[in-house]
């Protein structure tokens, strides 16, 4: 059975490779992935870590990177001679962070096949390997362990229905037991691991909280944004999709005296035009020479976390699709946060709802009813800010806890 499982896993990886090879002719994202994977070997042959300790951090995409980022920067600040190699699976992570200054080398991770993994480990010679959150590349994990590389997982979240806890996938679970340490976000994850005979875990919290606290202190926007929102109440709509537009349309119509700043998840020209068509209201693009509307559409990336600093309210997109986007970024500024009903996989969102600093929009007019109540009750609005501040104060520090445990592998 064990042999069959590994055989089927490898076949699945090879099928995925064929999908990328042929799919690149029809997808820009797959083209970037295919080309990026082809380039990694030359990158690795050209690099030299000069016998430094090498820590290899792998993130699936941009969201996982933001969870790993505070740890990477802590390691680099405290141990500047450590060589940091950062790998991504998704172009949405690599293309945005390929020039990240705290990593010494940034690459795509090739397919999870033995021939690639053996070559990678031979070239990189990592002292430790760190997966972030959900990543499990089973062939790579096995190869790392066979080469006596210490493997860690940070910001882990586990649930009882995770496939590798099924007896069929016992060989995969056995690899988890060989990790040096699994750093989990919450007690529920720890309980799940314990009930499945995985004991090498530690509860430390969510590193993203450290990240958003740090970034909030450095939040800055172009002066024309500050001029645009001066003395006005602002709602920022972060990472929105077309499925969020019913809520957005209702709020932009209900509060014409507010400034409404829309930051779509997809900033391509076609998607921006589609959002405008659904909205059917006068609006301005960020790149326009002048803004003569109370609706501003951000048609670039990299500004969203700063925009929350000028908001009185935030609506987070994705809750009517696969799941909400980052709710911590707005919440760190102490503002009420709204999002759609698909949030239950996100621990921080559940906690924020329990604390009544975030609110679920299961009907399009829920937002306006809540905003009306808060606009008429300044004490209640301030209470949300106070509770948000306590939430972040009580949940910070995961990065320091992980870094402390990693210290022996950095010296």
C-alpha cells in the first residue's frame, strides 16, 4: 500500500507538470511558472553562499510570504551572516517579491520529483528548511530528512479532516512526526495533532499579527491620497471581486458623502472595466490625472495596507467566493471590518467576530445598518478600536518565540 501511495503521488505530480507545459499556451500565469522553473538551475549554479549557514524558506504564494516575512526579517537582522533562500510555488508570490531585500536568493520551487529535489539539496546544502502554513511537498520532505536537514513548519493550522490524517495516507503523516518542530497558530491545531499521535508541535500564534503591527507603524501613502481624503469619512474595499459588487454598490449609493476607495484583487484592465460596468457610477482611476468623483479605483498593487490607515470602515473581499482576504491589515488600525460569509477557515476572522470588531455581511444591507448604528454612537465605535488594540497586544510575539527555538540552527 505504501508503494502504491508514493507511486500515485508521483504520477499526480507528473500529470501536473503536463498541465503546466500545455496550459502555458493559454495562461499568462502558467507561462510565468514554466519559464521561472526553467531559470532556477542557472540561478542556483551562479549563486554562492560562501559556506554560510543557509536557511531555506518556502512559501506557496504572497499570503504565505506575509506570514513568513517577519521571521525572515528577524533572522536577517539578528544573524546577518545567515544566507536566506526563499522559494515560491505561485507566480503571484514570486513576481511581486522577486526583489525582496531580506532574501539572498529567490527562486521558483520545481515540481516535487526526486530528480529535482536531490539536485536542489546538493546545490543549496540547507541547514534548515522552513515551510509556511499549508505547504506539504512530500517527496521534498522525505529527501530533506534523508539528508539530515532539519524541517520546520511555521504558522501551521490543522483540522481533523486534513487528508494526511486518513489511515490511507499514513506514510505522509509519518513524515510530519519527523519534523524538528511544527509551530501552530492555535490550540485547536495542537489538539488535532495530539489526537493523531503527532507530538512535535508548539503553540506560538500567528506571525502575521507581528507583520501587520510592524507594517502599520510604517504606513505611508502618496500625498495626493491624503489630500483627496482630507476631512472626509472613508470606506476602503480591499481585494474585492465582482461577487462583492452588490455590497459595494449598496454602500456607495447609501453614503454619497463618504469617499469610497476600491482596491480590486485583480487589477488587470479588463477586470477594472468590468467592476466599473457593474458599479455603474461615476468613478476615477488612481492613475487618472485628476480625481473628480467620490469613488476612487486603485488600479495598481502594493498600496492596500496603507489605504486602511485613512479608512473609517473596511470591507474585505472574497467572502462570496472561495474565502476572505486579509482581515488583519485593516483591523490593526482599530476600524470596524466587514466581510462575506465564507470566513470560517480563517481563525483570526472567527476571533474578530467573537470580539465584535468584525462583522459578517450575509445580506448586502447588513453593512449599512451597522455603519448607521456606529455613526450614531461614537462610544460604540471607540469601543471597537479599544478591543482591536487589545486583540493585537495579546496575540503578538509569535515571531520571537519561533526565532528563539530556531537559534541553535543559526549559529
